[in-house]
C-alpha cells in the first residue's frame, strides 16, 4: 500500500468528510502537501498524520512545499502558508509587503523576524516556542492555542485560545 492510500485510510478512520473522500488527490508529494495545508484544521484537531509517520515517510521531501518535519531551517518567507511540525528549529524572515501564515506545532522552536510592511499570521499549538522580532511597520498576529511566546510581544497582536 502506498503512502497516499495509507493516509487516505487513516483520514477516513478519523472521520474524513465525503467531499474530501471524493476529491482525494494525493498522487505525489506536492499534492499531499497541498491537501495537508488545505485541511490543516482537520489535521491539527486529529493530530493527523502521526508525527512518527511524517518523519519516517516524508522528512526531507516536503520543505519546498512549505511543510517542515523535524528540520533545522532558515528561510525568507515566499509562500502563503507554512506548517512546522515535530521538532523543527529555526528562523523565518518575512519582509517587504509579503503576507504569510505559519502553523507552529508540536515542539517546534521558531524565531520570526518581521520587517518592512510585512504581515505574518501565526497559529501556535502544543509545546511550540515562538520568539518574535518586529521591525518597521511589520504586523504580527498570533493565535495561541498552546506553546510559549517571547520577544516583541508588546508589538504583536496575540489572541489566547483555551479549550
């Protein structure tokens, strides 16, 4: 059974809706990453796929599509959505007029440098860590469902979510 079929079966067992069943298109890494990002709320709610499965099957293959799995990283934001899973550690720079959204999950540890007129939305979960550095007219909006924030928190807009 290929990875797409395994993921499909796992998702169905977790309650994947009929629309997603019908539209499943995970025939390559790029399409799996697109589905992962499009269905990120289902994935976070269900802790799907399991981080061990992600590490075993996809680590080192998904970064160019904005999905990082227990990786060391440093990049300038050039995609609309990033998902940092597992034990990621590194730095994201968002600058100029770019707008991006970052999902920080599990035990990821991220330094965000926002500059210029950029806008960065961050959703953080679990035991993640976020260190914010804001320069110029940059805006940072954080939805905090878990984790720890430090740095320029007085310049960021932070919304705390509790269960």
